[in-house]
C-alpha cells in the first residue's frame, strides 16, 4: 500500500465524528477496507450505532494469538472556534496531521489495520493468529473492551498490543486503576431562619468530604513504577435557594489506584466511612461507584515487550524504555479474561490527546505500520 493511501485512510476515519458514540461508522469503514483485501470481519453490537469490530488473520490451528487493539471513539472537540482548523476535517501542516482523534487514537488503530492488510498482501508466513479488536466507548468507561472480554474474545490471547499514543517516549506495561464515585446526602428543607426544623445535607456531605480527605491523604501509598495513589473530589453541588436549608447535596470524584492499594481496598474503606457516618442521627449518605477500572501491571520483560523494544530500535534507532502511566486504557478490562497474558501500550502519538489542535506526526504513524508488521512476524515465529 502506498503511503498516500495510508494517510488517506487515517484522514477518512478522523473525519468520522465518533464522539462518545457512532463507532459503527468507523467499524463499517474498516470492514469495507479489509473486504477490499479479501479479509473478513465480524461486528459485535454494543448498542445502536455502536459496534465493535473483530478481524483475524493467520493460522487458525495455532494456539499462539497476538491481539491488536484500538478504540474507535474520540472525546468532544470542545469549542471548535479554538481550533486552527476544523477538528473533523483533518489537515496536514509541517508533517503533522491535525484533527480530533489523530493522536488518540485513530492513528494507532489505522496503523494496526494497515499492518494486517500488508501482512496478508505479502503472504507473510507466521505460526499463529493476529486478531484486531476495535472497541467502542473506551473514553466513557471502556465499554467495548468489557463486552469483548465477557464474550470471550480474549480468552485465548497470549499477548496484546494496544495502540494508544505512546510515541517513542516509552512502551507502557503498567497503568493506574481508576474509580469514579458519587456521594449523595439526603436532608430536609426548612427556612434558613429555623435550621433546627431541617436537616442540612451540605453539612453532612462536608463531614464525608473532610473525613475522606483525612483517610486517603493521611498516608502515602506508592508504587515503584506507577507512583502515588491519588484521591480527588472534583465536583460538588447542593441546595435549592439561598434562604432554605438544603435537602440535597452531592459530590463526585476520581481516584487513581495502584496494585498495593487497589480498587477493592479503597471501595471497602469508603463504604465503611459511609456506614460510620450514617450511624449519626439524621445522616443519610449513599455511595455510588460509577466506574471501577483496575490497575494493570504486566510483565516488564515479556516476549512482546522485548520484541517491541528491539524492532523499534531497528527502525528508528531509539532505545525506548518500559514505563508506567497514570491514565487507564482498555487493558483494565481485557486483563480480566480467562487467562493471564502480557500487554503493552505502544502506538503513534504525543502529548496532545484531548487537547485543542490535537495532532500526530505523519512519519511516526507510517513508521508504526512497519514496526507493527515486524513485531507480528517476530512474535508469531
């Protein structure tokens, strides 16, 4: 495939507005592309207009399965007026392609798809299977990865590469977990001049806020790769009007967990705190866990990690370290499969995901196609 066509493929899928939905259009585009090269694909519907895509090539009798994965959704472009050019009309300037999703992570997804096509076209021989899992809803809860895992699509996987934007700064083998939580406080309205007749929901919520900060920030929990455990309240709301005792209040927050202080431990402690506070008269607090993504710490010296380092060094003459990051990925769901397997996050990109004027270096994108191809043939031989 000529480089011009590879660039056009990326432009085409970036132009598809798959903002927190509409991934089916991306899946259909990729399916037609694969069909053009006599490669079959399968759709797995999550909900209307949201389909995961599964593609496989190679020796179906082999027990060795390398999975490629990338998500098809993107975050909102925000205020389009802040962009230099339309975020859904990708444009190349000074060797960089600008547009929402160019970096996170349609370039990684496109590079993986093209690598599969070129391997098929070249009749590359390898003793194993290469499976692409293109997912929905990564940005809003790793929805597709969760569904694919429950449906058994990773049960036979022996190694996985997720094409999230790492660039050449590092190959990721570990990332923190993430918990989104909400605490609701139920009180009773009264006139602000007669507070004894009401129950102040904000006061009770503030008790949780203060106690939880003390609980989760009084000690430092750290991991040698991932760094410190992080607890933050990020949103608070409550009250109906200024001269009424508030009957409702709530807060929301995000927690970043590490293997030594994991999701189960944190959620247990939060529930214990809620139960303790609710022992007090008139307190009515409820905890809702809105997202619960585990931390991932794979094998630093796995075969696929070593191969990625060796192949990248050969192609771009850069020694790429193995690193951990704070952000979560689809690996948090995929690693819940039937059997354990090593996973790395390695794809074209930089530090512009979710930003205005997000971009990917075109050379980085094209190089990753060749790097992925050699990783496949090396691992599956």
